[in-house]
C-alpha cells in the first residue's frame, strides 16, 4: 500500500518532508510502498526484494501503521529500465535528504543496498540529557 496515511503518526511528517525536500531540490519522487501485511512481506522475501522477516514495512503501531517507506525518483520511474544503483546521482541526492531528516537510508546498507528505502529511527534517550 502506498497511502501516506499508512505511515505511523510520528513518521508521516518526515515522509512528507522527504518528498517535499526532494521536489524542491529537483528530484521529485513518489511513494511506491509503505505498509505490508505479513503475507505481502513473505512475497517480497520469496521474490528476493526483501531480506528480513522484521521489516519496518510491517505494522509497527497498535493502529497497524508502518515506520518505513519506499520512494522512487520520477525520472528513474519514467525510464524503461529503472536504475537501482545506489550510487546513481538521483539516489544519492534523495539519500542525503532523507538522512538529513534523521531517517535511515537503505542505500547505505552494506548487504543488499536498497536505495528506495527509508525508515524511522527511534531517538534514544541518554540519561541526564534532555531530548530535543
């Protein structure tokens, strides 16, 4: 499912900011995946496009919302064959934008880099240091 409302309430504004910032920087993108059912995740595993049973695309909140999003730059989407190389300049730009928002970017993963994937990173509370 690729409806922004399927993102966790605390993650949704970050996804929106990611999309808006990408567009402002000349790399407009669209969402291709947010939340998955366990059966949909199993299909992703079976087809080799996911590598974990613990995907953040699976429901992460009591409301069944996700903490992950897959996006694709429109320029890549319009080509006959998508360029999924995380070193592609378009992926690098959106990766930098996502990371600047505090998101984890799948393009940085050593095993199975996934340049379309961004996920929420919980901020850890350090004792004695205020969050903020």
